[in-house]
C-alpha cells in the first residue's frame, strides 16, 4: 500500500499536470495497483490519457512539472508516466511521450502494461482503463513476452558486464519468473510472487535471497569484485537457460 508521502505526490501530480497537459484520465499500474508497493523502492508507474498530441510547449511544460516535483517531493524520484494520445490508444506499437527520471523519451505502452491496467489499474482521475482502452488481441500478450525474451533479454545475457549491476540481476530474473507464469497460466503476478516462482524454477538460492532483501528487507551491499562476478555468472547462466527452455517450448527457439 502507498504511504502518505506517495499519496501526496500522486495528488500533486494529478493536479499540477493539468497546467501543462489537460488529461482525460490518469491511472496507476504496476506494484502500486497490484498490492506489492514498497515505499522508496517501487516505481510509481502511471499512464495519462490526453486528447491531442503534445506540442513542443506542452512537452516543456511537462518537464517543468516533473522537475518541480522532483525538487520538492522525494517520492517523485520513482515516478514514471506515459502520456497516451486518445486517438492512438488502440495502436499497440504507437510510441507515447514518457517521463522517466529525469528525461522525456518516446516508447510504446506494452501489452503487459495494458493487461495490468485492465485487471488492476488504479484510477487517479477520469474513466477507468476498460472504458478507454481496447481489449488485447488473442496472443498479443504472449507474443510480446516471447519477443521480449528473445530479442532483449537473451542477447543481454551475452554481455557479462551488465550483470555486475544489481538492477540487471533483479529485473532479469523477475522478468523470467513472471513470463513463465503468464505463458503457463495466463496470469500476471507481482514481484513478490515472482520470487516464489524463482525458487520453484531452481534459481540460485543466494541470488534469490539477494533480490528479495533489496526489495523487502535491509540488504547488505554486494561488495567485492569476486562476489559480484560470481553472482553475475550465476544469474546470467540461470536466465539464459530459462529463456532458451521457454522459447523452445513455445516453438520460438533457435532452429
């Protein structure tokens, strides 16, 4: 659940963003909406729907809003928001203006995010996601997950230096666990549930404990080059073999 600081930054954001870009709706997804939010650790994942494409001046206004919040609200450091244009909400590959601290870029709102919005989206302003977003096409979610594993995460396992960083270890293994459950059962799960799934999949126990503690406890830093190299090797090997098995089972493996 959100704490008072998180509630305050969300209320400020919904109110103040209107001065830069009038929004039709604002929704939260991810950990906050799915009941696994950890204050100070979880991202604040938002989607705002706008009637019209954003002008250059509106983009500048958004930057000012976000930077003001960053300077005044510590919780804003975790806030991310995609600005979907009403006319393009049904286009799965459409790229939308997105704020990620501390910059603006353009990227799609993925089928995973859309499914989260349908199932558990938290309405902060306006109509609900099911009132504005079209349903996913058959296999759209599954095809996206398999493509993400094959085209992004599998190549990343071939870059050893990435896995010396905590963020790659954490996100990579959790992505595999969540993908496994969605492809097998059709369900989306939280990161907490994904840690349980990692244990069932046979992930290295010390790596799983390391990920758990960074999210839910008070972890000791992973110090020392040797320890980080060993952890990276374990994480990469487990993730690579898991992705290869998943792709082979789906018929998407290398021929």
